[in-house]
C-alpha cells in the first residue's frame, strides 16, 4: 500500500493520477487569486510544490466529475514535410 503521507511533485501527480502539471498550476493560481481552495491542497517550499497523496485522493473522491485528460502515446509515425502536391525527390 502506498503511503498516504508521501509528498509528491506535480510530475509524479501527472504520472500517477493523470492531472497535468499545468492544470495543477492553474488551480494553485486560482486559489491565490480567489482566497478559496480551488483544487487539492499543496505545500510550497520556495519554488518547489508538493502534494500529499491523501490530499490528491480526497480531492479526486470529492470531485468525481473531474476527469483528467487521457494520457496517450503517440503511435503515429511522423509524416514527411513534403506537401501532397509536391513530388517526392529521391
């Protein structure tokens, strides 16, 4: 079982819960602007931001309507830079 008191950085939150780091930053910004908690609680030490695992779990349970963006792997091969109307040169 994972430690609920464990401190996680935003990239770890993204990897485990699927909440993008920019989304977390936006929620922190909204909290600062409004004075009301918008998103999960966090701890800031200098420029570093940490979240406790239990805070993320509690917030996600409370906000079940929140659906993090699906993490997708790019499986498409990069297309060439040649436009369709141009002839490919060899």
